[in-house]
C-alpha cells in the first residue's frame, strides 16, 4: 500500500508528464496551490526552460516557482492559458470540485478560468459521491463576515471563521480577506450552490469549482495513477 504522500508524489510526476506531452515549448502554464501542487512544482523544476512563464494562484506558489527558476507572470498579462494544474479537497463523479483548504480559492478560480484545460491532481481519498464532507471555504470581505455567516447558516451550514493555525487571529488571504469554513452541507447541486453563495453581498468567492470544473483528473490509487476525462 502507498502512503498518501507517496500517492501525491506519483500524481505530481504524472502531471509533469501530462503537461510536457501536451504543451509545446514556449507556452505559459497555470499552477495551483497546496501540498500536491508543491510536489508538482518540484517535479517540473528541471523543465523550467520549457515554459515562457507561469501564472501562479498564490504568493506561496509564486515563491516556490521563483526558487526553481520559473518566470512568474501576472494573470493580467495573459489572455488565456493552455493548461492549469491544481489539486482539490473533494471531487465528484462529474468533475465538480471543492477547493480552498489552503486559502487560495479566489486566485485559483481566476487562473482556472483562463485555462483551456484544467488538470486536477489528487489522491484517491479526495474522490467522493457527494461533496460537503470537507468544509466549503467562502472568502469574504471582513466587514461582511457576520452578515454572510447568517446567510450561510440559512443554507444549512455550520460556519466557522478560519483562524491562523495554532492561534486566535483570523486567517488573512492574499487578497486581505477572511475565510468562512462551512461544514454540514450536502452539495447535491454544486453549480447552483456556487452561484447562490456568490450572490451574497460581501462574498468574494467560494470554493466550489462547478461552473469551471476539471477537464482531466489524475488520481493516485493503490494500483497507480488513473487518468480520467470529463
């Protein structure tokens, strides 16, 4: 049996091969955020010269990419990306994802929207029939956090303000915003719920990637890496 870390490393290697096979030299790649994305960045590092640049979804990923010699470009400088590679906290049978455990959901969604192909990379534990076991992150303007919380409770959620790990201060995103983590939802209609939550005044973005779902899934399982398309 493989450990979760071994599965993530296998998927990162598979994602590297997927990108190098499908992107011509001189292209611009979108790169996500999180533990699996970190392993993907490390795996891709020897091939930095293959790319004209990368667009990153967080400051953490930007720092890691730069340390490996990648040229990181502002998302405003590109009109589209051939591929975006990122992990997920949950993914359902149709390729809808729940993301944002690392706090970069808004920037991830911005970069994903630019991409022709979204490649989701994760281990088998992230595949679920119905999303919602992992709390849904909602990024909010701080002054609206209480108001948004009440609306999310009306939707059936149990709402918690995300705190700095091991502390009592609110976790602050790269956008200087807060995150509300919403537990207790059974997300049977993810496209509709994504739109509904985004309409609440004060919400910047939520972690449902349903309108822009995955195109390709590379998933690490006991038998190796499985590739699935949607």
